[in-house]
C-alpha cells in the first residue's frame, strides 16, 4: 500500500499533461519552426534570451528575425544553423551542433555577441512526415567568455575547469531534457496528438499567409486556413480601412459589433457561452467567441474573431494557440500593407518619372538624305524607369548630331538629372566647335563646375560630309564613347558590325580625362543604331552575348524601312522590358 500511495493518490488518475504549458514554461529556450523555417511559436525562455516578442517573431522566417551581423561577415553560425535545420528536416533525425556564434539584433539596430549550444529535433506526424522542427539553443556566452579567460590566465585554471565541467554537464543534461520533451510531444496520448495537430495547423496557416501578396488574397487565405487551424466553426477578420473597420467575409455581420470594435482597439475578449440576448455586442450566429486584437509593427491593424456554434471552454493551451494565430495574422497584415503601400508609391514614382522622361525626349529633325528614327520603351518595373535618353539635332556647322545616354539611378531624380544633362549637352554642342570628344570633355567639365552630382554613360556621334564627297552619298560617322555600349553599324548589303573601340571613362568621374574620337565611312543605305544597355543586357549573361544577338537580328532585318527596323529591334530584343530602352537610329540615303 505504501509503495502504491507514493506513485499516485489511490482512486485518482493522473491529470492529462498540458504540453503547451510545459513548452511555454520550460526553462530551456525552445522554438517551433515549419519545415521552411517559419517561426510558429517561441517559449518564454527563448523570448527572454533573444530580447524578442511573439508579436515580432511568429509568422516570420527565422533568418529574417535573426539576420547576419553586417559587421561580422566572416561569422558562419547562422549558415551552420540553416544547414543543420535542413538536414534534420530532410533526414528526419535529430542533430546536436557544436558551439556556434551568432549575434542577436537589438531594437536600436546594434548587435550583441552571443554563443549558443544548439540542438534541432524533428517532430513527425502519424504518417512519419516531418511537420515541425523543434529548435533549442542555450545561451552559453558567459561560459565561452569564462573559458577564453581561463586559457589566458593559466594561474586561475583550476577554478575555470570546474566551471567548464559544471556548464558542460548542465548542457548535456539539458540536451537529454530536450530529447525527453520531444519524446513526450510525440507520445500517443490524445492530448499529445491534439497538440501536434494544432501546431501543424498553425504551421500550415503561417506558410499560407506568408505567400499572400495583397490584402484580399491574405484575407481569403486566413478565412480558409485559420478556422481549420483552431478547429472553429466561424472566423472573421476586421481591418482598419478609411477611418473605419471593414469586416470579412462581408456577410459575417452587418456593421461592426461593439465587441469586435473593442478588440480592434486592443482588448482581448473571450466569451465561453454568449447570452441569448447578446448583451456583449458580439458577431451574430455563434455561441462562443474569442476576439483578439491584431497588432504588429507598432500599429493596430484590426481584430480577429473566432467563433463556435456551441459553448466552448478556453484553456491556457488553446488561448496561446489563438494568440499565436492572431500574431501570425497581424504580421501578415502588416507585411502586405507595407507591400501595397510600396507598390502604390512605386506606381506614382513611375508615372512621374516616365512623364518627365517622355516630355524631354522630343522628335528628331529630318535632314535631307538622312532619315532619323527614335524609340523609348519604359521598363515594366517602376524601379527601372528614369535615366535613359536620346537626342538628335543639327549643330551650328551643319553636322547632324546623335546622342544616346544613361544616367545612373532609376527614379524621378534620375529623370530630372537626365533632363539637365541633355540640355547642357545641347548647349555645349552649340557653343563648342569641335569633335565629339571635345564636346564630351567640355560637358564633363561643366558637370563638375556646376555641381551636378551624377554619373552617366553616353555616345555622341556626328555625321559629316566633306565638300569633296558631296553628291556621292558617302559620309563620315565620327563618335566618342563615354563608357556606353558601342554603336551598331548595319551596312546596305545586310552585314552588321558592332563598332567596338576602347571606351573612355563615364561622365562625372574625372572631368580632365582625355577622350578619343573614332570614325568610319557611311555609304548610301547604311544605318547606324545607338541604344542603351536595356536593349542588349540580360541578367546573368555576358554583354558580348547580347551584342552578338542584336547584331544578328539587325542583319536579318536589314531590308526593312527604318521605323520598322527600330520597332522590331526593341520588341524582339527587349520583350519583357526588364530595363528602360532608348534608341536612336540614322539611315543614309542616296543623294541626287
């Protein structure tokens, strides 16, 4: 009798273990992650060790919450951790890592040095699939500092050895605790199964919300996954919009129930059994409700309403699950809201930059026996609009002048600087009676003297005809290149040549640098094409490949009228409009 009484009180069964509470109250720091490393939950010890909150971490990727310290690029602790988690996920076997160093970001943007003893354990479902990763990482910074100090101070070695043995023994003991906790989590009791299902549902919801790109998409994903994750009959979300609350789904309630408005203002409301007359002002239709505020990024975003058709008791574990779901939802709403704001700002920036740019890109002059055509295609992405330009005009001496250029940067500021350079170049070309190299050198000095802080590439070309060549149709193309892609010469017989010559420095680097002129003879029917890099450059590809592609296409289109040639060059070489494209082309025609 005595032995039995020592194990349990006679006639009273042991209570069902509350694994969620064990997880939260465990002295060791624990993190639950999805297989793609999205944070599902963190216990109190973990939050305290890393100076973080559930609101700021749940629903985000582990390595977004804890990024690499930019001042310590050689540190490999986070890379090692990522590799270990991936192995545990892929093999289904736990892994204890050697001591790792990765620093913790603080609220003021600084990083604090930390050493950790990590252990990663897979959590399997009934089918044996890895549905979660349990990550434990003990902060052993003091131990490492003590150990290093011990190595430097041999006279104190005995005391530090005792300290090291004590800490290492503690770490071994805690690792065994983690393995025991994982074994308990994977036990076959109904409570453990329910906890695993809840965590798996929360992980699936986190992954679904992380993929949302718009508020509408986010709400749809939440309504589908969130209700299943917590086993509820009803779910609605109210988001702040235009000074009020918009409730989704739209038929969830007419207007905004007072209790939902109170939750959106920051009050958590749990109603296990709503009165028949609904004196609490709850959403209609449900018998039990949990109304939770949505806060993230220092802002109140609205409220989450979770309902059941029958009375429902709220235990500590379920309340924690509901709050974790609300934290995931709030993080996703904050992220998507910022994304939509950035898109709206990008659309406005694009519209302004493109309007400014197009207003400056005027039609070219038409000169006897010389045909000029121009093209400008804005990038599909607003971030790539703003710096490309072309120009064509007749210099005071009668030479036809072509210009193509590209200002560094892509926005309305780049478009404004482009306008400055374009106007300055016209003024310099009319004031300086010299070759293209002389004109570009004068422009470079003017840019420096006037304090226009920018870098730009450009090609300035002039088509001239000596008196002795008049009536022959032969002309001289003379150009200077300031760090820009080379001109393309298309002969009347269909042969194409990229006019690659040593390019000089960009404009805006060294205003006193020497610049060179290059020349080639033009015959009737020849075409010269100047263009910006958006026509020929591709991500991950050598520029020579793009130049060869442009040359081959131009050769195949040699028989087309000049406007058709220019149009097809742009549409076929830059169909996706990854970057701005500006183009100016000149064709020499026979003279009488």
